C-alpha cells in the first residue's frame, strides 16, 4: 500500500464532505413560501385598495395601469428569543406557485415588496420557527465537525485513519482511496516512510542528542 499523508488539504476536503453529508441528514429551511397568506391578506385586497385611494385622492393621482410582477417579499419584524434577547427579522420570502401582479407603487421596483409585520403574524411565526430550527441544526453541525476534527487529529496518515475508522472512506475522494490501495515496491515504501518522518525528525532527535551530550 502507498502511504497517504493526512495533509491540511485532505483534512479540509474531508471536513467539507462531512458538512455535505450532515446537510443531507439534517437539512436547514432555506426557503420561506407565503403564497396562501399573501393571496388572502394582500393580493385579494388590491382592488379595494385601488378603489379607496381613488376615492380619497382622485383617479388621476395614482397610475394603476403600471403593474409589478412580484416573486419576492422582504419581511421585517422583531421578536424576543428563548434567551430573552431581541432578534430582528429581515427575511426574503418567495412564491412557490408563481408571480403576483400588484400596483407598481406597492413594489420595490418590478419584482419585490417589503412588508413590516408584527411578531404574532403567522408569516413572522413561520420565519421564527425556521430560524430557530436552522440555529439548532448549525449548532449540531458544529459539534459534529468538531468530532471529525478530533478523530482526524489522531492520525498522521489516511491509511491509519481508514484502518481505525473504515466508514471514513465515504468522506474521502476516490483518488485518495485508490492511492492507499496501490501496491508499491519495498524500496518505494521505505522512501515514503523516510519522508514521513523527515518532517518531524529534528524535533524528535533534539531531546535524544541533548541527552547523549549530557550523559557523556
């Protein structure tokens, strides 16, 4: 077998692979969809909004012929978390079922709208639940990666690590695995072993040389 050092590059690749595996098992909530709420609470009242503003200001004040096609709503709010700290919400929400046409005056340009909602609003509650879930997942992920680092720190070569932890192969690219299983001549093996110790030889020998001088 060829010797594969547990290099910084290899360790980083293993950590990144572990993060991907973890995300598959413990996904975060990355998209907040609000189609039904928006349709019931905003979109369904657009006609009434137009009629009311025309009644108050006259039909020539606002040009409702110009419309915006929304695909994003930015929700702003705040709440008190489980530790008693105030947290601000600035969440991008999306529509899963398609765009909504609204008067241009209500939009931020052509494709988004901003809404400032109270904490008790169901959309805000949905966001809070998602954020709390994501924080819990991230804490668990950090703990998992710390364990990976701790385990990898026990080995100087991938060969050793795979013998002790066979499942590690699922986090290692095939090129490394193939190299580990590649047969090499004895002379080549001895050269690799020598190179492995060279990087630490000075530190290892320092105490031995000093002790020999003192003993003589």
